[in-house]
C-alpha cells in the first residue's frame, strides 16, 4: 500500500453536474498530482500542486480545478461534466516534485 | 514531442519466459524514465526507473535497457510468473521548468503470463 487514499471509490453523475474528488497524501508529501485515466489508456496529467500552489498543468480546460490543503489532503473539482469525463481519476503524492510519485487507487467517475 | 509510444498493446508469455515491452520517445529533454505496474482496481505502482546516464538497470527479475541515441527504452521481465499478469506503463518526465514531475505515460501493455 502507498499510503495515498482517495474518496469516493466510485461515483455516478449526469452531464452538466459538478463533482469533487478527494485525495489524502502520505504525511510529509508536499506535492500532489492528479491524472485522468480513460479506459484502456495511460494516465494523463491534469495538474500538480506544490505547497498549496499550482505547479504545472496539462492540456485540460479550466473547468478542471484543484485545491491542496496544509493537512496533506487535496481536491479535484470538475464543473459542467461531459460524457468524456468518464474515467479513473488518480492522485499521486511525492515529497517534492522531483521525487517518486505514489499513486492512490483512484476514483472511478461515470458521467451519464 | 510530448508523446511516449509503447508496444505491444498486449503480450502473452508462458510461465518462465521473458516478457519484453518497448517504448520510444521524441523529447530529448526527458531525463527520468519509470515503469509502472497496474493491477485491476489499483493505482499504478512504480516498478523500476532509469535516468539517461546509464544504459541498463536491473532490480530482481526486472531490467530496463536504455538506448539514448535511438530514444528507446525497454522493460524485460525474466522468469515471468502468473503473478506478473498486469498492465505495464512506461513513462517519462523532465525535472526542470514548468513540467517538473509531470509524468507522460505510454498507452500500456497488458501482460498475461500463462501457467
């Protein structure tokens, strides 16, 4: 086990709704990265937070946003859900952005 | 330039055989090349990683071979076991600039090891 937890495990939403996914990093890890993994694909980088500031962003629209809190927890928020947002959402924590990333088990989001 | 191309998409190997998965990249700024193993219902777990200053790294039954001039790297699993059946992802990133820590993954290889 990596010590990285995510909630909820599964989630079903309808198109146009908003969703918040949560991640709890390993204690002491100042960096959290979020990835989207579509079925049968590799994870795609959404964004990264380092010490509560966004530290890089992939090719995702602004309706994907995040927060990182001082207690090593973080959130991924997605507004105006689209069918193509259906995927496994993974968070990964690391001590700094230069270190090995430890992945959580993911949240499976289904948009109907 | 930001892609990592992985092959094959799926692989079936007999128990005790060698599994070989290949990846290729374009961006010469990449300086960290990890391999991840993912079981169904789990997040990816780091298996082994290499930096471009070495041509080979071995950890137990897992070996990464790295060819900097060809911009290719591969994972070899020796004495493959049924418990190795999983999806394997190669990845790459660069530890400078705005892309620090941003892992770019291949599309994955589903490995099945037959008893």
